[in-house]
C-alpha cells in the first residue's frame, strides 16, 4: 500500500461506503452536542419519527449560553434559558449522556471531550461548532458541522463527506523562553494566512509540536479553523497516551494497551504525500498578538502596527485602513504599551489548567491595573476545581481578577459577558472579528501569559519582562 | 419528509428580483429552538406593519393567496445568508414549490433538503405564470413532477428540467438521511467489523 498520512488512515478506517459520485459515507465515533446548534436537529428527528442511532456515542453539555457568575440563580436571558431547557428535555427524551450546568464536569464542549476521555486518538469526532478541530490534538479527525448534518449524524451515525487534501505544517527547533503554543499558532496563521489551509486538513508536525503538552496541542488544533482548514491534527504519541490513561471514559487495563498498540499505527508513513507543506523555525517565533480584525493580522509584541500606505494591493490597503480605524490604532505605533480595558482569559483555545498556571505565574504577587476588568473563565468545572486545589484562584483573586464558572463566556458574548463599544480587550480566545466579543469591542488575541501581563500593567506588554 | 408528486394549488406572485433570505425570514427570528412555527414570520417585514398588524396590500395577506402553496418570483431568489431557516419558514407557511428564473445556490439546495421543489423557468414564462396567478382561486397551477410540467389554468403545459436524482428524492420523500438509511446494511456491517477489530472502543454511559 502507498504511504499514507495520519488523516488518510483515519479516513480509510471510517469509510462505510464510497458512492458513485465520489462522496463517502463516513462513520462517526463521537457526536458532541451543545444547546445552540442541536435543538432543530432533535426536532427534525422527532418530526420524521426517527431515533437517535447511538446515544452511547453521543455526549451533550451546555456551554455557549450559560452564565459564568452565580448559577444557583435562574438564568436571566429568556432565549438562553429556553435553549438550555430545550437541551435538557431533548437529552432526557433521547437518552443522551449529559453534563448539566450544575455538574462539576460541565464546561466548554471542546475542553470536556478530551478531559473526560470521550475524545480519543484515531476517532472521527463531530460537533455543531467550528472549533471541534480542537479534538484533533488527540490524533483524531475532528470537525464542525451544520444543523442538518447534526441531524444526519443523530439518525445514521454517519456523514456524507468528500476527502480533504493533506497539508503539513512543521515547526522545527526549540521555542525561546515565554513562547507558548498560542504564539506558535498565531505565528503559523500570520505566515500562511486565514485561507492558507482552505480545503485541507492540517497535520502539525516537527519537534516544537512534539514538545508541546496536550493543552498546547489543543490550542494549536483549535485555531486550525482560523487558518482556513477544516481540521487540524497531531500524531498520537507517548504524550497523548499518558494524557488519555485513566480518563473516565478511556479504555482501561488490557483494553488500554490494545488501544495504544492500535493508536501507534496511525502516524503518517515516511514518504506520504502532502498537497501542501510549510515549515517554520521555532526560534523565529516571538510572543505574538493580533492588531486587526482578522486572525492573520499577527505581530510580535516587540513590533509596530503596519502602515497601510506600504501595502501595494488596493483592496488590502483599504481593509487595513478600516481595521486600524475600528481598532483605534495608528500606523507605525508600537503595539506594546497600548492601554486595555478588559482582559479575558478563557475559551476553548486557552482555558485549561496549563493555561491558568501560565497566567498565574505572571499574576502572582501583582495587582490588576487600575480601571482594568480582568476575568478568568476556566474551561470546565474540573479545571476550576484543580486550579483551586493548586491555589491559583487565590493568586488571581488577590491580584483582583474575577474568578468565574466554566463556559464560553466572553469568547462570543452570547451570555451577559460582553464588551461595550470601543472597549479594548486582551483575549486568549480565537476570533477577533468586528463585534465578536460585543458590538464595537476591540479584540487582541494573545496567550494566557500575555493576557495576564496586560491585566497587571494595564497595557499590551511583553510577558517576558514579568517572569 | 413529505413526498412530492403532483401539486394543484393557488400561486402567489412576488414580482421582485433578489428576494434574500433575510426578507424570507429576518435574522431576529433565528434564536428559536424550533424549525416549525417560523411560517408566521415568513416575509415579516413585508407582511406586517410596524405596529404588528397585517399589511393588507401584501399579497400573502389577501384571499385566496393567503393559502398559496406556490410562489412565483423574479431572479436570484434566496440570495444572502445561507440560513436554513428560510426554507423552514416557507414550508411552515405552506409553500411547497417556488418558481423563479434563477435561484441562489445554497437556498436552491436547502429547498430540496426540506421537500420544497424549486423550478427554474425563463423570465417571460414566470411573467405568464404571475398573470395566471392574479386570477385567484379559479386559476390554480398544477405541478406534475413525474411528467416535469407546470400546467397553466387553461391547460397549456410548460416543461421544466430537474436533476434525476433530486427528482427521485422528492418523489420518494427522501431527505439525505433517508438516502443514507438506504445503506443501512452497509452501516450495520461496518459497525460489526469495528466491534471485531477494535473491541476496546469504549461507549459513553453515565448513571
Ligand atoms: S469558547 Fe468560543 S470558540 Fe470555543 S466553543 Fe465556545 S464560543 Fe466557540
């Protein structure tokens, strides 16, 4: 057999049948549900008198709309409340395993899946949410789907798909001190652009990727979408297996050993073909952030805001001008030192225990700057509990951060955590489009350490100066 | 999905180009958790006045077009955002067939997914059908899908084109799911094969 990539192998394992027009019926191992994109799909099943084919391969959790403040009170926003109550009725009726709002295991679906051992290497994993790519860090094929596809998976446990093209992004070498997975990914997106991965599934490879822990790999795969790709993945290795071992829903004992033996066969074969191949040097990557309203507008923290006048392409120039106006920045200004109003540490990109530790390291013994609102929103109840066991909550609370309950929160501002017009936010999330975190809000995407540095200095700051 | 064979019904004319999905169902109705019930908001901004009362000048508020099951419009029907709520709203209103000189791609596909037949006919033919429809309830149009003709009130037949696979899906009332379920035995044998090869694959159960 010709050498195959990790993606090819997972794909081949899951093809039920290839139809004459070239689409394949692809088997799905895990279907993750949340309150926003599932209700119409459940309704569709009900209207057609269909059953949920495999509730035991499905999992549901509430995250997008949940309040991250006191949860013993009823939810104020009627639409959020309705979506949450609808999910609760649906999971009961269809027998779906569900992590309710008040469960310690509740959290952002893309944090909960790996954390519970529900997302495993070699699997196909889907969810009605584009950042499903996060689970690719496990060495699985994971991608977001629309509402009618959600219903299709519910009824058939399959999807109609055509294979994507293969792309490899290799990061070789060792990152400098203070450079995190987020910085690596921002550098990659800055390098290949938001359309760089279009039509492809990206395999992240190279020593700098292998050296990352699972949280870091999840940060990288999470933002594959921002690089235009359908999914991102990392070959499963000892780091992966050590992470998976003893997770609640992972195979146990002898089964685990058998699973590992199988997972080891998944890595890309030497000589396998990639339609696109990009390499970056880890040493060249600095702590980074975005200055504009597209995730590819990446700068090192030591850099200056680019000048549209130097852009040859007319439409790009106009776009840059518009971004500068929206973001309230001047061409040529140093990005470091720009004052911020809000700091958000959370989202499925950066809300795991490792992320909170990195932020705490910067925040320890310091105070949130006057006039800055800084919030920490752990990715799950379990992350929150562990942070509290390690005393991180005390560090944050003493410094003046808000310590909140798990959920999507200000990543998309569906719950009450929103920016007001003109507010500038240092955010560890993944999207900086106009209005993403609230109408008129200005978002700078950056790492947890850099976000914490912005909180304690009151402006965008090179976190390396503080550790 | 309901089968589509022949439909004999009142047609309503909306003689406009570029009726976008936001006109069909405005964004503010998207926070719903249901796909039914959107019919009362279909064409909301044309159908209701700012105080919420019906606009008597709008055709879908008049007899007999209030009961229209066929819609005839001009070019590029369903352009704009790709929301699947647009066909949901039309279907819930009672529309089973839309006729226009051209359609936006995603809307066109979404119609089939929801059991609505989109028929593309030249603009001058659409004008004739609009004139027919203005005669009201004595002037029903008949859509004969098996024979691929629209039958005008006077009996004249207008042929139309449709992809044979999509025609089959509509005639049988099959959606994508129904189609995939025709491969049930392949899915079953795949599942058995995996259980054999990877018996350690865990299932999710909570108590
Ligand atoms: S944290 Fe943000 S990006 Fe992630 S699932 Fe929630 S809303 Fe989507």
